[in-house]
């Protein structure tokens, strides 16, 4: 097995290219073109924003949020055991490849998504999310292996920066087909968005081959006492769980991360739908706005990395959570396009920073020279996915009951209040997390 040399610039660049590859899914499918396209085709004069899914009437945006919540829930249940299997068998890279191609081909299948194929489109939408979740877990688990703790904030920020540049590049290509279809003789208004979904799959699968070629597989776990593979995986899972229970700093960080991640991830997912419903913004304006958010997010990721080296990870995270709290409250009151754009820029600034810094903070909290990084990072990713389930379900339920998406957005502030309060308990570890 290839030995990883930490802080190798070439290897870190290759690892960062996975963020470049899979962030196209996160932007096009989760945040911009798919939500805009989905809202447009499922809003009709006859039923308004209500759709019929396998015979059940449900609000269109609530349906998509419930679908994502289910995908996250399934993966949250499976990830600890999948990661334990990868650690036991030394198949971390193979698992990363499987989920990448699973998600990429699901995106390609969305090319056939129209209103008359609603059920198929929603299923593929959920499958793509599952592929993304699995791929991210195994990619994240390489961070403590390729960088020393003093470099992990910077390396994590570099990965997110690559991701934002990559997704913006593909988004621009997609926008050309959507906003200028006459250049290519396209007459079907749905063709541009559907082509975008196909391009996301190709982009994701294609560029992922760069890290796949560079990253080595992990060494098999030393836990080989049981002949039955399932039993061995369970033993590995229990060992890692026992280690985490003994690490007070991780036990305190994960609950805090759970709550503020519920708010962050939900805002990122529903932002486009919010702008379309409450401010009646055109799809092109929404897409361009979120495109600009990605560019601002690059600055945010780099800025938070530098601030953490001065003030420490925990203090910076608390400050960013307070900004997110203000965003939720402000979203309840905004009424104009200009206000939406200003708020969007603030979201972009703190979006990249909090994601990048959260990943590197957890990596720093792991024991030194830990070998089963996939299993350890599965708890981080499961925490995030369960948080998203709670965030999306609460957001969708409040909208379904109140028929007012603003109340849903305001409710997210509760998650940031709890998350920020729990982070205060970690201030004693702040100095240890400062390079």
C-alpha cells in the first residue's frame, strides 16, 4: 500500500479536485438550476404549488425537502457501518468511487425529468443526494491523513475554494444553454436545465478520476478476530464509538455541530425556493445570485482559515454562528430584491467559512495518528445528515401547516441559538485548536 506523505502539495491538490468535481452537484442540483426548474414545472394554474406524488397531494417544495430528508436519513443509518467496512477491508477509495458514480449517474438520469415523470425524477433526485453524501464522507476522511493539524484549516479551505471555483465554472456553462438557447437552436424550454443535470453527472464522474488516481487505499484494520465480515464490521464500529465516548472534546463538538449544521444546510438548500416564492424572482436572477454567492464563499473560506489561526477555531465558529442567526431573522422581514441580494452576499461569506472550518476543526479533534479515519468521520457526517433531516423536515412541516415559508426560515434561528450555546462549552479547547 502506498504510504501517504503529509503536506504533499501535489497530493493535496489532487484531493482538492474532488471538491471541484462534486460541488457541481451541490450547486446545480441542490441550490440553483434544479430547484428553479422543479418549482417551475410543478407550479400549474390548475393546482398551484400542489403536486400529486404516487396519488398523494403535497406542496412541491415540501415534497423535495421530504425527499432529501429521507435520503439523508437512510445514509445516516448506513454510513457508520459502511465506513467501518471500508476501514476493515481497506476499501475506502473503492467506496468513495462507488458513491461518486452512483450519484453521478443519478444526475445523468435527471435529463429525462419532466412533470409527467415526477415520480422518477424525485427518486433520482434522492439517489443523487445519497451518492453525494457517501462520496463526501470518504473524501473528508482523507484530511487528517494528508495534512498535519497545523495545516488542516488551510487545506480544508483550499478544498472548498476548489469546489466553489469548479461549480461556478460548470454553472456558467449551464447558464449559456439556459439563457441563450437560440445560440444552439434549442426550442424546448426544458432542454437547457435537463442538459445541465446531464453535464453535472459527467463533470462529477470525470473530474473525480484525478483524486481517484492520486489517493491511496487505506490499510486494512487490525480487527480481524471474527471470521464473519458483518461481525467484524460491527466490532470496528463499536471500537470507534468507544473511542469517541472517551474524547470529551468530540463529545462536546458534535452536538453543537448538529444544531448549527441543521440551520446552515437547510438555508443553503431552500434559498432559491424562498426567493422564487416570496419575492417572485425569475429563475435567471436566482441562478446568477447563487452563482455570485459561490464566488463570495471562496473569500469566506480563506478568511475564516486565517482568522482561526489568530483567534482559534471555536471563537471564530461562535462568531459565524451569530451571523447566521441574524440571517434567519432578517429573512423573515426582507421584501425587496436588493435586500435579498445583500443577504445573499452575507450568506456566501459565512457559508464557505463555516463549512470549511467545521471540517478542519473536527479533524483536529481526532486522536493523533488515527488509522480508522473513515469510521471517525462517519460520526461527523452522520451528525450533519441527521441535522439536515431535522432541518428540512421542520422547515417543510412548518410551510405545509402555515403555507408561509417565512415562518419556516425564522424557525431555523432556533438551531443557531442552541448550536452557538453549545459551542460556548468548548472555549476551553480553543487554545489547543489554534496553530
